């Protein structure tokens, strides 16, 4: 190697320029030529007896290219062992500009890649954050209790009477043409939906109200221009609907029997109500803790200088994409097809997510810098205690959970979680908490929409 130079670029990228002496190129070329001469099979020559000048005439250019490539790769490995500016694990160095592969001259090439950013962390102790005030109410408790009632409801056939709100209805339906004839490819038999849910194509929830089992009805529907189904938007349809069965949910009484049916842990309904309130309070505590740490990190990032390597943003975006695909419980091709039907692409989504991804990377880098600055470490005992806590809340044994995390190579993730909790325990002790506006439980959880 003759010389090397590192130039720092924006967003924690660098351009590494290396010059390799011509003698190294020629030496590698001569070596390759000798190796190929031993194994080459060319008409008119015995294997292993091809004169080098014949090989040069037929394959000289490709061998020169191979020699240059080998010298480039070996020199790059050597440089990375010497310099501090090593590439991030997920940042593949890419050639910058064209290369002249001439073994009669020095080889000069440049590669661009991301390095770990130089972070200037701002003040992170004694900050002030505003935290909403949230109190669990009787209404919150009642809502959770009603949900448990519905989960334990019994679905019964409705022998008499008509469709009422919330009934489970089985119907046949089809579209009719202008003469009142059934349109064959629109027929649907034994379609089941819950009245009021809206989970049906033609939105016939209100149309079946008051209908009895066996009753047939013709209705005219007019759909707005912005209707969710493009095939129906701005159109009028005449439908024939036949109710074939009606079922209703019978909710259990809110009493000791319900509590005992839900779990052997409860003897009375008061036991269940107490547990509901305690669980809601733990949920609020956890969400407020999350709010505090996020608010704190956001302030710290704003006070800091944290370059964001593009490769780290790309990793974050790909993680977001994988999570997005998993939400659909489908493969990537199916999700891409669904997006295409909506006039969107994966690239559109990634661009929309880019700003959020960059902010998350900055937050991760800020937290890592504070962990190092504070010298936060975790003992094996603390990791074991965290596994025990997770096992208790998840209904598994510590041994099962530990085996799972070890098999998935995720023990470092557990250790990281404990380290970060210890860091924020310390920081929050030194943070001034200002009372924010009062919020309800649903508002805090982002479910009051």
C-alpha cells in the first residue's frame, strides 16, 4: 500500500481513498498467470503446459481485472485494520467513481461507507418535563368489566322476535336489476355478521333491524362518492335480503359466579373488581413511565448534536417494513399487491416513515451515549430478576423464558432492557416533573377516538 486518506462527509459517512503501488498489482497478476498456466486447457497444449504469453493473449484482460480486484479487496482489509474509521456492521463500503484497472500504474480507488457517529450529547440531568395527570375512574373499571362480560357471553338462537341491535344475523342477499331479476354473480348465501359492526359489503346493518327469521325484503341503497368500496362509490343498488337465522348474546350477571368463571383466583366479584383496578393502575404507571422517558429523550436529542448514518436509518426502515407486513399476517407479495391496489408502493411508505426512523435512531444513539457516560452496567443477578419478572407476567417459568431467549440469541436484548431501565431510574430521579393536563385512561392509551 502506498497511501491512504480519510475524508469525513455529512451524516457520519466517510470517503476512504487508497493508492496501491504498481508493483503489488504486477506481482498479483504474475502470480495468477502462473496459477492459470498450471490448470488451463487450451487446444494444442497439454494441461499445465500452456505458455504464459499464450494465456496473456487470450485471457490477459480478464486476469488483469481479477488481479486488480484481489489487490483492492486485500488492501481494503488491511486499511480497515489500521484506521479508526471502521465501517458500521450494516454499512457495506461502495466504490465511489470509476477505477482504472491498469497493472502498469498505481491503483487508486475510493470507497464510501458509514462510521459510528461522533455524538455531542447535551445536558441530560436536572431537566424538566410535563406529565399528564391520569386517575382510574369507576367508569374505567366498569368498561373493563363489561368487556369481560362480553367475552363470557353465551350465544343463543333467537327463536322468536326480530333483529335487534347487536344480534348475530345470518342472511342471503343479492343485487337486483331494473326488472327485479337477481344478478347471479352477486348472490351470497348464509352470510353471518353482527348487526351494527358494519362488517358487510353493502352496509345493510340498519336494513335488517326489525326483520324476523324467514322474512325477505327489498331495499334501495345509495352510496356516497367517497364510499370505502370503489365498486359501490357513487352508485345506487337494489338488494334483496332474506334473514335466515338470528342469534343473540346473553351476557352473564355481574356477580360472584362471573368472577369464578373468569379465574379460580377470584372468589367474589369484589376480588375481580379489585384486580381490574390494580391492573389498570399498573398500565397507567407503565404508560406514564414511557411518556416520561420519551419526553426526556426528546429534550436531550434536541440539545445534542447527533449525526444520523443513512445505513442506520435503512435498518430501522426495514424493521418497520417487516413489522408492517407481519400485521397483515400475509407474505410480502400479498402486501405489495394490496398497496398497489390503493395506488401506493413500498417506497412511498418508507419515505413517509423516514423522518420518524431518523428520530428513533437519534434517540437510540443518545441513550447509548448516556449509558457509556454514566457507566451503567448490569449483573447476572439483575438479568435473572428481570427474567423472573417477565415470566410472572407472562405465565411462563423462568427456565422456559431463559431457554427461549438463549435459543433466539436475545439475552443481550434482556440485558439492554435492564441497563436502560437503570439509566432512566437514575435520570428521572433528577428530573423535575411538572403536572400536565388531566387525561382519561383512554386518552392516555390513545384509544379514545
